[in-house]
């Protein structure tokens, strides 16, 4: 994992060792749970389309025994955070309105940042119940605003680059996560993280949850392009126009629908192409098609890939 910001202190390295002999609690998992992890890995290994991420988040929640799951990316420098939420209805939750102001107080964020800075190759999932008593969690600002009803939450750092971290987050509404559930997230999450890296800069409908709330089209993985012209997310108006372009409307038709002139629509599209890093209308529509393509488009898996997957877990 790339270094983030600066190297960790010795104390951090001691708290979070840089390597381990085996995932936590793997030997304590039941045979059925090991099989479930293997099946999840087998499904993830061939994924290449960003549209598959929500369904994989759903399967991850089912495997771990969580009520919600999230793939989120946080810019630690600006506080900008974009998330893919499961269930998707959470994007309409009134509780989310208060997250932009309370999110920075998340009790796990300092530990996750320490893990990222320390250069750990495969960080261990961390639970809120690891760091706070139930009463302390329920009296926290985060619980009182955007996380009311969440009994426990578990995060695992899946990627870090420069000032940005990427996390898998699962939550429970009743009871704390057990050590076995930590092991399940650890063993399964690494496969979803690998799939996300393969998807790279494909776009996916997501939710910007900080500093303000709005629906966006965002890249799945942390951008790792060489230094050059920056690529920003489209504005809400540009996304609206882009969706109509994908539906096959001309600039004039889009203008009539939105109350704009055709030349204004054309100017919006020119700026959108620059933000997305694409040269023209066809390329922009292609990006949207990648995000909307179904998750069943999977390349055939080779016997070597299957063997590599099976080596991840050695059944007893």
C-alpha cells in the first residue's frame, strides 16, 4: 500500500504491525464460512465492471452479517468524501444530512489514518466497539446525528495513496461485531478491494457525503494517474446534461428540456469532457455505459486464477 502523507511513528508501527502470518481468527471460522469466503472470492476474481460494486457490497454484508455496507473514499486534506452505499436507499435517508458536519469526528478515522501512514500491507479491520464503550459511542456526536441506531461499525483500509484513503465499512443495528465477523470481513474484503483496483477509473453512480451531499458519478478506485491536468467530478448540471446525452438527445433537444440554448449546452459539454478527461461526446457516453453495464459481464476464469483463489484459504 502506498505511503500516505508521511511515514508512521514507531508507536504506530508497534500498534499496527506491518505484516502478519495469517488473517485474524481465520482458524476459528466454521467450514461453511470458509466456503462462503471462497465463493465470494471466486465471484470477485472475474469482475471488471464498476456496475457490479453495489451487488458485491450486498453480498459482503450478507457474508459478514451486517445491515449495511459501504465503499468510501476520503480525501484527508480537503475532507471530500464519496461513497457507494448499500442499500442504495440510504442515499435518501434524512440522517445523512448531518453527516458532512459530523463525519470528521468518527472514532475510527484517526486509527485508519495511522494504518495508512504506517504502510501496513494488509490492515486489520477495526470496530467502534474496539475503541469505545457502548455508552460512550451512544453519547458521541456522530451517533446523535447521522449514525443513530447503529450499534457497531467496522472499517477496513483497502487502499491509500498520497492524501486519500479508501475503506470498506459495514454496520450492525443490533449488537457488536464478533471476532469471527472481523475475520470474515478481513478475508472477503481483500477480494473486493482487488476487484476495485482492476476497475480503476470506471465511473459509478455514488453519493458525495462531504463536504456537501449530492449524487455524483465518481471513479471507483483512488485516482493514480501521473501528474498532469487535474480531472474533477462533473457538476450537478453537467451530470444532468450528460445523462440526457446518454439517452440520445441532441444539444438542441437537451436545451429545450432544460430551458437552455443549444450553445449553452455545448459549452457545458465541453467543460464536462475536460473534467472527465475524455475527448468527445462518444467517449463520455462510453464512460456512462461502463457505469451502467450489468454486473454479469465477467471474463472466463482460468484454472490458474481459480487455484490462486483457493490458495487464499486453506480449509481444515
